[in-house]
C-alpha cells in the first residue's frame, strides 16, 4: 500500500479485550509516520463486555473517520462472532485477522441475539483472506488475558504501509510506564501474534 492510498482498518471485539487501545496504537503509529489519521469508535457497554468497534483510517489525506461498508481492507477481530458480524464491511478479498477465543457479549446471555454455531466456518465461506488463531488462550498462557491486544497488533504488523518494528515500538512505548516486566510481556505477545498469523 502506498502512502497516497487510504488504509482502512476495522477493529472489533468485546469490552475488556483492548480494542480501543489497539486502535489508538495503530493511529499513533500512523501519525508518527507523517500520515493523516482519522479514528472513530463505538462502545456498547464496553466495561461490561459489550461490543466495541473502532474505525482507523490513514493515508496522505483522509476526509472521514468512518469506513463505509465494503471499503475496509483489514478487519482485526478480537472475537470470532464479531468478525462474522463485521465481515460485510470488508472489500472482496479483504483480510480478516481473528482471535478464535469466543467471548459472548451480554446481548447473547440475555437472549437478544443468538451466538453463531461456528463463526470461523461461516467466515471460510466468504470471499475473504482469513487468518485465525486462539489469541485468548495464548494470552492466558503468557499470564495476562489483556495481552490479546498486543497479539492482535502483532498479527496485523506485516500488512501495514509502515515497518512492523515501528508498530512494535509504539506498542512498547504504550506500556513503558508500567514497568519492564509488562514491556517484555507485550513484546513476547506481539512477536507471538506476528508469527502465529503469518
């Protein structure tokens, strides 16, 4: 992708998974490369596990923060049903990076929506480039389920119009004030995502 093109990334998941943090890091990294950046987010009961989405757009000139349906190049999905729900926002042959660890939002548990039986199989039927990995259990194995966002940022790192190392630097900078242990954990998580989704 050239800097003159607009890159459209839709980040989607459930409250508590770090969706907004990941979107903020993507936006900050793009700005550090001199790109025009627009971002918008919608949080439905984010603190209680509700659906969270963020549109991140960057390029030479970006006019609107919202990605029109059918225009996203990348869907970074922290939850499989949310990947399926937002797949219509992708271009044909768009790229989907999805964490397969299911986490049902409250709208399912209170009976307003049915959770799909097998969202990954449903995604495989669509004309999309699909990469999937259990980032949820990987984060738990690393010692902190909140590491999902760094795993997912690692997943998308090789598909952006700037070096993966630049994104990693911004991930680590984000957690620097919390101590070296957390910085190293996030470095591990990012590298794991980069490898698992390649």
